[in-house]
C-alpha cells in the first residue's frame, strides 16, 4: 500500500519534501466486528485548506478541523470504490467521496464522513471538485451567503480555481455581471472564453488594485466572493456598493505567512453598510442533494463547464498540492491514483 506521509509541522510555503512516500501493508478486509469501510482510492483532491493543517497547533486554539500530526498519512478529500464494508450503508462496489488517505487503499473508520456518489454519468473525478466539497462551497457560498439578485455586480478572486470558476458560472446563470481575477494570461482567457465571465484580469500585472477594480466596476461591487485576502480584500472594500456583501471563502494569500497582513479598510463596512461573512462548506452540506441535482442538469444542458488539472500517480500528489500556492494549477487540481 503506497502512501504519502506528512513529515512535520512547517512554517512558510509548503514544499514537496514536507511529505514523503512510503510503503505500508494493509489487509484488504475490514476487521471482524468493525463498522469501518475499506476503500480503493481513485482520485485525490488537492485543497488549499490542507496547508493550514500543516501548522503546529497553538495551545488552546480551536478549529473546526484537526491539524495533521507528524508521521500520519496525509488525509484529504477523494473519490473511492468500496472494497469491503462493515457499515450497513455501504457495500462492495459502491462509489463514494469524502475524507480518505493519500494512499492506494484506506480503512475509513468513520464512514459517516463518506457520501455515496449519486450519479456516475459524469466523470468520477468531478466529485473532488464540481460535485464535491468545492462545488458545495461555490453553490452555498454564492447563493446562501451572497444572496445574489439578478443584474448585480459580482467580483470573484482566484476565479479560475476549483471554487471560483463555478461561482462565476452560477453568477452568470443568475443574470449577474461578473468579473474575475487570476494569475496568468491563460487563466484570464479561460475566464472570458470558457466560463463566460464578462471581464477578467491578471492581478499580477496590476500595480493599483483599487484603480483596477474601479475600472471594471465603475458603479461599485455588490458581491465580492473572496478567495485570496490581503491587499485584494482591501481594494475590494474600497469599491463596494451600499448594502454590498462579501463572502469570505478563503484567504490563500495569507496561508504561508507567519503573521497575516492586516485589513485596513474595514471602515467601509460601516459607511457602505456592507455585510462580510465567513463560512465553512461543511455547515452547508444540507443543500448537497439540491445542489447536485441542479448542477448535474446544468452540466447536461451545457450551462456549466468545469476545468480540471489532473496529474497521474500518487507520487505526484505532494508537488500538486504545493503547486496550488504558486498558481501552477489551471482549474481544479486532481490526482489520479487508479482508474478502477
Ligand atoms: P484553487 O483551485 O483556486 O487553487 C488555488 C489558487 O489560488 C491558485 O491556483 C492561485 O491561482 C491562487 N493563489 C495562490 N496563491 C495566491 C496568492 N498569494 N494571491 C492570490 N492568489 C493566489 O483553490 P480552491 O478553488 O480550492 O480554493 C480557493 C479558495 O477557497 C482558497 O482560499 C480556499 O482556502 C478556499 N476554500 C474555502 C472553503 C470553505 O469552506 N470556506 C472550501 C474550499 C475552498 P492564481 O494563478 O489565480 O494566483
């Protein structure tokens, strides 16, 4: 059983060498009397939150998700096939998505955290992104947190990524005006030509983000879907419209910093009566059935498209995860471990 271990707590940007590949043994049978589920991992997901689990936990710090501990198998979202099950809800041959290990086979001790895959007439890898955790994040974050109305002005940062590309498309389906930012010309082209954003720009080429946003939103921003934080959040704050909404989905520009940058323009929340709300996808899993049904229809009708960046082989997973922090991925970062 090839597997990837997390070495030790880190500071700064993650490196491939923070993880190491080893071989362990695993019995391809669930232990007698246990209600765990044994799965074969097909696709693994690289997600920015995994970086935050590599920080040494501070004493007394509370988090909704446990950090990694040195020497453990890296865990994350994945798409798997059930090989053996001691749990009444799962049987051999079922396809599932949820938290699994970065290894060929995993024994999942809490199968409550696994979702049965409802439709297999789409690529199974979609359950790491479009129809998995990032998809729920985009759907719930946009509809439940941002509460969009037709015709509103929407700005999305890290817009070509797993979450951002979907937020932009949901916003277009709502009849909003949508602008996205991303870190390369290739990504900007995707936003405009593949995902249907009205406008897009490369934030790395802009020296004055406040002026850039003013140029794209002369009347101001109603909804900012925040994925990056730092100076981008400050620039967006200065461009918000009265009664605007900011959904704090992620702050990836801050994850590798020992000391996060300050936010300077919070006074805008008062003067413009702006609501800024942080949210976590797992609080919104109640909308999963509705989300998956609607989104599947959008896929079938060609109203939603999805771009994935797939590397093949478990041994490529650490580099793929690290690549998220330099924008190496174009679309949702997936690791193909096994086809079946
Ligand atoms: P992506 O697929 O978008 O990958 C990350 C992207 O972030 C990179 O490709 C890069 O794109 C961009 N990026 C990296 N470093 C920086 C930086 N310093 N400044 C600006 N952009 C940067 O990831 P996801 O779509 O999965 O996640 C997007 C955000 O959503 C993250 O902040 C993540 O933590 C958050 N998230 C939150 C969830 C929640 O429950 N609240 C759930 C899922 C995700 P580029 O080339 O454009 O720079």
